[in-house]
């Protein structure tokens, strides 16, 4: 009786999604490659050694744009396969 109860608990957990199902590693690698190539910025990131007193406002604006691009990428829903 006790064995049946635990078996039913495990089955219910598996059906509810508590137990992860095996995935194909090829699919994960190809999806990661697509995301990484898409998420690369077209402009170089702003670093501290690039900022001087003369160009501080320009670099601050570039940094703001960089942060906005990253926020947009994070806000995009994942694409279905």
C-alpha cells in the first residue's frame, strides 16, 4: 500500500512538471548560438578608460543607449521554435 502511494505521488509530480524531462543537447546548443549571435551589440560598450572631461556627456549618452538596448533585449519574449 505504501509503495503504491509513493508511486502515485511521484507520477503526479512528473505529470505536473515537477520532474524535468530530458532534452536534446543539440537543440540547446543551436538555440544558444542563435541567441548569442543576435544579442551582440553593433557598437562597442563604453568603458571607464574612454571617458574624459571633454567627452563625458557624449559617453554618458552612449552608456544610456547601451543600457536601453540591453533592457529591450531582456524584455523581448522568447521566440517559439
